[in-house]
C-alpha cells in the first residue's frame, strides 16, 4: 500500500488532537493513547519530511539509514536489559545529527524550513534520548520537543501547500 501525503497529514492531525485532549483533561486512560498518538505523529511527520525532502537523494542518507538501524538494535538491547545499549544508541543518535548537519551545511541556499528541520531533529532526538535513558526532566523535554515538532510540521504543511511543493494527491 502506498502511503499518501493525505494519510500522513491525517496521522499527524489525530496525534496533535489526542495530545491536546490529554493535556486538557489529564486522563490516565487517555495518557496511553496520547503516548501512542505522539509517537505515531512524530513518525508520520518525519516520514512526510523524508518523502518530500532532498535528504533521501543525498549520499549521506545510506549512512543515516545504518544509524537508524543502530537505534533500533540499541532499543532492543535496552528492552532486554543487555549490556551495550547506551553506547549503541548514543553513538547512533550522535551520528544521525552529525550526518544530517553535514547535509544541511552543504545545502545551498538555506531557507527557514531547512533551519527548522535541523532544530527539530536535534530537539526530538534529545527529548527521546533523555526519556529513553531516564534522565532528569526527560518527560518535560520530550513534551516540549514533540509540541515544537508538531507546530513545525503544521507550518511545513501550510507553507508547502501554499507554494505548491507539497501535493495531497501523492
């Protein structure tokens, strides 16, 4: 099944609404759904940026794919409480940020959305890292980064639809 931009935008909107209801009503039952909606909206947003961006055509993307796989392997190690999870995840996250920063540095001309993508990547990965490693204020940082990410995604969708660079048909 081909994932369309409409489906990604719908997943982001559902995530945004669910998180908003959770913040407004503070329900324990809704908290579990809000967490799932948050992760789904983040993945849909990152996939929307990937699908419609230029990074996938970069030679650095192959190395970034390896780093993303390392994050998944490290997550499995962490879930199983096996040694080595921290260094694997830490190295993978740092390499993702470094590789995307190199791609960002080589991109000319830079626009507001390019700066936003870099900032959001750093915010979301740091928020997830703090929560994943149970560091102090991890939940707060993740909520801030998720809210900033969703606001950026909404801005990205609106500006891209206005400029015609994002189509709802594909």
